[in-house]
């Protein structure tokens, strides 16, 4: 049993008071939810006011003919239901939703109800689906941020009207580092929960014995994001790797030749610019490597946005700035972009936009001495190319041993859409372009 | 000879109306092919005395009093533009542009596409309400022309922009409709640069920086939006960004999108009536380009769908007031 206050609803933004013209229900009457119980009149509209709940009208606090301010308690209804559940506050939101200008939009005739100290709570008429709940509780920008950070919006407390989660709320939540630990279901201890598209990956954390002199520290936010992203990728894609050896004599000679000219433009010419160029040509020939998988569909991207993994100083993390529209850039343009993005990445000056929208990624473990690697795909892409050390090696050419500049390239591709042969066609093309790199002006 | 290098404090502030006059005069002095034509602009000096003294300075050949026929005024201007002249046609009140609609829509706007050469005319006139002018002397007409490809439209909100955009309009090779808000004529003043300057067509201006909400507006509503922003800053502690569009066609999408992506909230304020108003077009663009950046529905604050009333209290009710903007902004900030 609960008593629910019936309050004078706000019938429009500029309306501050209303007059009760007639009570249609008397004390002691049983009223149904949405049954008209009184008529009110304001300077803009006259309206029948429906009962907010089903129950018995037990008190009338304002008599006919009297004018009271919006928000004044005008009657009380006793209900069977739990007050907290039946508490709704519709008038504020619906009145606010009406156009701001002086156009006379008819105000919705719904009674506002406040039941004791119960907080406002949305519910009732909205669709009961998860999607419906998300929609009613967030906005497009919030849903975008949530998707980027793997936050489940339905677990946040919103400060917006009707408990809506605002951008401020979600940013505060993420900044507080709460994204993963408190945002995820708190199941059994010893479990790690990683958000993957529309689902949660549950991983049992192995027992670790923490000894007296061991150091335990919280992961940085970047570290957590990398952890989630890598686990998510491993779970989603069918990773296969293939390694090719590529001769760099041609590119090495071209680089020596072009370097001084590029330096005049203030651009450092690296092997990476040549490699990106070769990758772009190969992606154009085999577009399934420049794609994403959505359910049972393949999205072939029309943009060629190549991400380049950059290690943060002292191995403190990893970030992948994206060369947007890379296929439209010349060798000089690519080299300039690579240099600029690399610098901004290392000095932590990338904009959010710089790390989004990649369609293929190149990573370069070779600079740290690795011969070749089998990198993890950067979701939602389907391919990642790892560049091994570029160094002089003895090789057999025409039954003679020669010294050549060479490198192992490891391609990891998603076997869901790229078969082994396709991956190797792609790599053959990369090899062909690099070993016979065209002279550029 | 003009003195150069005079410190700016010696220069007197000019009103919006004086800035337009100075712009007109300088362009006519600089270029003999520039001339003006309109009703009562010569001997009488214009209904608002904007062209006072022009007849004496430039003579009847370049300051032409026309009969009461806006179709003839604009038609003659278009003809003159085709023989290399640069006419500036005045509509005594912009409301009277309606009889010239055919000339503008079917001739001026189409020349560029038909012949490769534009009709280099400016059609300028006082717009807007707040002056107790009633339904025939208070209108804002931009949305009548928004659907016409080939007509540029500008609506400056400051003396600086009024002068600079008038010059840009005169020098533009295509027809430009120049809407000067008569409420601003004598109410805003500022010291203008001494040198010849142009405010380019197609570039909006950030009139106030903020991070909580973007108000997209133009004309006299810029002042009002700035006032509303100050109220919100004082009372709510939220900083509202005000984008002064300045050019209504072609619209500066980049400025709108950049601002909305920054603030995640977009409120459009204009003085004209609601339905089919320019705000609808801006809402569509924000929806197309910024949907995933929005943290609240895009809203409009406009006049209602009625003619501008004569009665002062009714006109005040009709026109967008500071309170209308603050209450819409507050609703959006709380959303």
C-alpha cells in the first residue's frame, strides 16, 4: 500500500500555475489509471487530468475554482502497488519536450505524480527491449563513446532528465577508470569480463601468488584498453599468419637516391613509406584485405586508411594513428604523414579522430630487432602486416651466394574471410611491388 | 590624399547603417561601374537616409531613383550586369522583394548556369522586426530564396561585417542578396579598420566560444543569443558557443559541424517563422553530419507561423526573446 501525491502538472514551459475547474472524482472513489479525475484550466490550455495510478482517491487538497502553482499537491490516491514502482514523473519531461518558441503546442494532459521521497524513475510505456532501454537512457554521442570504450550504458546512473546518461556522465565514468571493473557484471571473483560486440567475454583469471616483495599496480587506462582489445580480437577473428621474405635492394637504392630531395622538404624518407605504398597497391588488387566482417556480411571499405602501430616511449603502451585516404597520397605525402603522425603519437598529441577509421594496419617489430612476428588483428579489420628487421643477409642467387638487404614480412589475416591462398596472393603482390618499386618523380 | 597610419583610437565608431553607407561609398569611389538604383534613394536620400549625399557626390547617372516597381529595379540591374556594370539594387524594405521574385529566381539565379557568366548584382534591403513596422515592413525573407540554386545570401550582424560583406557582395561575380537588419541600424557601433577589407562570403564567425551548447544564428538574433549566453553563464555556469552564420547561402557547414562536434548540442535561433525556415535546413545538416556527436535533440527557437503583428505587445510575444533562448538552452543542457 502506498499513497501517491497528485500534483498540479506543468502544461507548458511558460505556465506557472493552473486553476482547478472541476473534480470529476470524489473522495472514496475507486479510480483507474488514466481515468480523468479533474479538469484544470491554465492561460494556455484547458485539460482533463488523468489519474496517474489505479487506486482510491482519499484526499482532495485544492477545491474547485482555486488556482495553485505548478507542483502543488492537489490530491492523494492510495494504491495497492509499491510506491517506488508506480512513481512516474511524466509532466516535466513531456512539457520540456514541447517546442521552445511561443507556438501554442498542445500540452500533454498527464498528471505529474510524486510519491513520497521516491526518486524519479523512467519506466512504463517505453519498449521493454534492451535496445529500447538504451535508447531512452542515452544519446547518439553517448552510445558512440560507450561502444568505443566497451561500456554497458544500462549500468550507469544518469544525471539527465529521466535518468538519461549524458556525455558528461559517461566521460566521468570512463575517466574514473570505472569502464571495465565497475561497468562489468560483478560475477564470481577471479573472473575477468571483457566486452565484445554485444556480448561479454568471461575469462577465468589464473591464480597468482603475490609474494611479499612483489609489486602490484593498477593498469593504466591505455593498458586496460589494449588488453580488452587484444582479447576481443583473438576471440572474434580466426587468426592465421604467413611469412614472406622480401628483397629490399631496390627500395634501399631508391631511398638513398630520394632521401636528400625529401629532406629539402623537411621530410624523412623511411622504408615504411615504400611499404605503405606497396600495401595500398595490393589492397586495391585484393580488396577483401581492406574489409570488415559484420555478422554474415563483408564490408568492403572504399577508403584506404592505413594504421601504423607506434610504440610509446619505454614500452609504456601502443597506439595506432591512421593515415586517412592513404591511397591518394604520393610517396612524399605518405612519408610526411608518417613522420607527422609518429611524432604526434610519441608526444601524445593525437586527436581522437587520428586513431579511428583504420581499414588495415602495419606494425613494425623489426625496429626492435625482431625477425618477424605474427601480430594480432586490429579489430574490426581483417589483416595486419608485421615488418621484420630489414638487414643484410646471405642469399643464393643463380647458385651464388650474394649479400642482399632483406626482410621477413608476417601477415596475419582473418580466415573468416581471407583464405590462405588469398593472403599469399596479397603478400606476393606486396613483394612484387617492393622488389620492383617504380621510380617516382 | 588620405592620411595613413592613423591610430585606431582617432577613428570614430560607426553604426551598422553608417558602415553600410561607408562600404557603398568606397566601392562607388573605387569603381566607376558600381552604381545604385532604388526607390527614393537619390533626392530623398533613402527611407533610412542611408544614401544621403550620394546623389550630390556621384550624380544622377549612378544614383538612380526608380519607379515603384521592384521587378523593374531588379530587372534593370540584371540587364546592366550583362553589359559589365555592377549594380546595387535597393529594396526599400526587404518585404517588397516579392514582386522581383521572378527576376531573381528565373533570371539572376540562372545566368551562371545558362551562359557561364553570372549576373553580378547585389540586391540589398532592410529586413527584420522589432521596430513596430507590422506585417509588411518587418519580414525576414531568406527562406523564400534558400531553395534557389545560384543566389547567394548574406546577413551580417555587426558594423564590421556589414561593411566587409557588402564589399564582398559587390565584388562577387554572382547575384547576392544582402539582408541588413534594421533593428541593428543604429543600435550597434564599432570602430572599423581603416584599410580596405572584405569579409568573405561563405565563412561563419564564432561570436562567442563555449563548450556546453552551440547556438547557430545570424542577423539581429546574434545579439540576442549572446545576451542569452551571458545569462546562462552567470546563472547556470555553462558556456554557450554562438556561431554567427553571416552567410546563409552557401552555408558554412564546416563551422557548424566543428562547433556541434565540440559541444554535442545544437540550438538554432532565427527571427523568421518556424515552418520552412532556415533552421529546418540546418537541423537536417546537423543530423546528416553530426548524429553520432549529439547529446540532446537539435532544437529551434523561431517566431511562430503567423505574420509579424502590428501591436507592440504582440510583436514582442512573436519575436524571439532572450528568455525563449535560455529556456530552450536549459532544457537541452539538462537533457
